[in-house]
């Protein structure tokens, strides 16, 4: 089993890094990141630390786009279906295909995120932040991206790629403003709408837990226990989405 999953992960990694839309998104993110230093020179009156933290968050936004696209196109695109037929003709289980796709995609996303991080650090320097805080931010950002990737991969067994991308981006946005959703549910006059907002608040993952931008701006450290707690929180949702994806994929007719 482990050998089959590892082989599938390797194939997925190679396929992921060859996808043209993914490469275009990645190049666009590098151009955007490279302009960070120029913008900080043009915009005056904003502390450098705050600017760099905001740009770091923008980097995570680009990584989220990469994760959503990759999760949506790994299984049920036209090209993906052809490869699925050939895989299913081999002695491999459907659950192993989903896990192998997830691991391979996760490695590809990690490689791209680290490469963007290196370029970002080279451009901005990030001298205002401790190395520990930077690595904590990168680790939590990667976990957030993996969570969205697992959601997109699960949805790919259920809906079309375009609808998948739309839903994944909506959930990502709503998850990052979950505090606002909670406040909104108590202020809405319509009972049904208030109930739906509450349902959305309690059932979507709260991605703002992985955002330590405010800590970076304030110069506050993040405790090891909090990092572990948030990693466990993200792992729970990843396991949930992958389990649902495996069940749906096992029942899906190709």
C-alpha cells in the first residue's frame, strides 16, 4: 500500500509542476512579490513592519489560489479522467489514489510556497521579525493551504472544476472572516438568514486561526502550544475532507 501511494504521489508531483495554469499563477505571484520592496518605497507613512506583514499575507493568498486550482484539476478534468482510467486498471484502490494525489499535491505546494518565501525574504529582508516567528508563520500558512487543498480535492469528487474553484474560494474567504460572520449572525433581523449565517460559522474551518500577522506587527511571539493546537485543528479538517473525498470517490461512477 505505502509503495503504491508513494508512486502515485511522485507521479502527481511531476504532473502538478508541469501544469501551465499553475506555472502562470506562480510566475504572477513572483512578480507580485518582487514589487513588494518598490511599493514600500512609494507608499510613505506606513510602518515597514506592517507593510511586510501585509505582503506576507498576500503571498498566502496567491498560495491559496494555487491550492484551489490544483485540487480542482487533479481528478476529474478531461486529462485527469484519462489518467484515472489507466490507474484503475491497475491493482490500486481508489482510496490510495486520493491519498497519493493529496500527498503529491501537498509536496508541490510546499515547494512552490518555499520558493515564493525565499524570493519574498530576499526582496524584503524581513529583518524586523525573528526567524522563529517567520518559520511559525510559514508553517501555519502551509497548513492553511493544505486545508484548502484537501477541501478542493474532496469537492472534485462531487462537482465540476469551475464550481469547485468557486466554492473553495468562497469557503476560504468566509473562513478568514469567521469573526465577522459571528457578529453578523446576531445583527441580522431575518431569522432564517441569521440561522444560515450561524450554520456557516460553525461548520466551516476558521482559517483566521492560522493568521499570525497581527502578532508579527505587534512583535509578539506565538507559543509552541498554540502552534500545535492550530496544527491539530487543521489536521482534523484535512482528515475529515479526505475521508469524505475517499468515500465519495469510491461510490462515484466513472
